[in-house]
C-alpha cells in the first residue's frame, strides 16, 4: 500500500514538473483576478484600508526574517525551497490585494496628463510584479535593494492614503509619517551590519536614509493627492447670492476686453480631514495669480466650495485660461480650462 501511494505521489510530482509553466501561468491569472476583485471592493469600501498597514508590516517582517529561516539548521535542506515558496506566496497574496486596492482610489484623485501619471504607472507595475510569480520570486526578491525599494514604494503609497482616509491625518504630518515609513523600510534592506564594520554600515544607512527621504519629499508633487478630489469647477463674472457657486457659468471668454473672473471649485475629502489648498490661475502656461492657502474641511457630499477671483487683461482669440487647484505641498488636485472665443 505504501509503495502504491509513493508511486502515485511520484507520478503527480513528475506531472507537475512537466507542466510547471502552465501551472504558474494559471496561478498568475488567478492572482490577477483576485487583485481585480479587491480593486472593485476598494472602490466602494475604503474603510477596509486600515488593514493595509498590517499587510505592509507582515510582508516587511517576513522578508527580513526569511534569510534567517532559510539558514536555520533545524530546517531540512530539501524543505527550504518549499518554505521559501510558501512565504513568498503569502507575501504576494497580501501585496497584490493591497496594490489593486490602492489603484482605483489613487486613480480617482489623479489628474491626466500630469506628472502623476508616473506614480500611477509605478503603482500598476508594483501590482503586476506582485501578481506574476516569476517576476516577484526570481527578480524582485533576489536582490535586497530592489526588494527594499519595491516594499518602500508600496508602504509609502499605502500610508499616504490610509492616514487621511481612516485617521484624518493630512498635510505635513501625513507627509512625514509616510516618508519616514518608506525610508525605514528601504534602509532595513540596504543596511548590513557586520562585525568590525559598524561605522561603515551606519554611514551607508544614513546616506541611504537621507537620499530616500529627499526623494520622497521632493517627489511629492508627482503623487496624486488621494483622497482629495476635484469634483467640479466653474467660471463666472460674479458669485450667486448664496456665495456657493457662480451666478452664471461661462463656457468661453470674450476677446479684446479686460474681464474680472471668479471661480468656484468643489473639493471632495473624507469627513474630519482638514487640508490647505490654493488656486493657481494661468494663461497659456504663464502663471498670473496664486491665492493664499484656503482651508477646506471634508465630509460635504458635494465637496467643499473654494473660491477665488482674478482680473484678466484683454485676451486674444484662441488663448486658454487655466485654473489649477493644488495642495500646500504642490500636489495637483485637479484643473479646469476655458477658452477665448473669436
């Protein structure tokens, strides 16, 4: 009986070996479908994002512990490959769920075309990398700096969205917390303390930390300002009596005569979140006027109405007036344009 079962198991193993590529492909397709399902769920139930930090912590801790596990003497050599695949499978399950969860939420706040397109491409690439087994298992996790950069990016994207949506932490505090988390993740993978080389390790870690923190800080304008979102923007020559909208929205501007314009931009934000935004007016790319920070408060169904005005000189036919709404840290929330008629 034992020989029969051994023969059957051996046959299954040989069958799996012959069709390994097919099985990995099917698993990757299943993982992609699982991620898409989470993207659909995340669009309507963002409160589930609080578990995102748990996923980041679990993947971070298991990635740091995996080399020690594989080097342990109590783990038989023939089982180390299976142990590694099991840990990586759990990591991919967490990462692809989180990445596809983040994608629709960032997409709703992104402005196209803009520098934010690069962030969205990187986020989509991270989701796919965690979905395709051969990429994550044999490329990303084989190089510690690459794995550190990958997890640091996912950690930043998660914290940058979770803090304002779940705990209403915005502005500078959100930037600092997200940047420090991402920097800590990255440094933990590039720092390799060795006996007699402690000073070199500390210096290397410090340089890496400063570089990565500067990258996160300076790259902030390229990050979509999720969960903030511009839901509407209207131009007019005067405000309505209630002061919440323009009196008569304009579809175009007259040419050859100065005009005083006002704009009302509605910004959607989670309840309890307070953020500072500004209006930037420009004509054909040349900035005319920037407002001081306008404090907005989240929780309004149609968005918080921010208002500003500008006096325009006589414009030529074909010119375009643009209003951009951005955060205090230069993140573009959205834009609206109006042309000059002939």
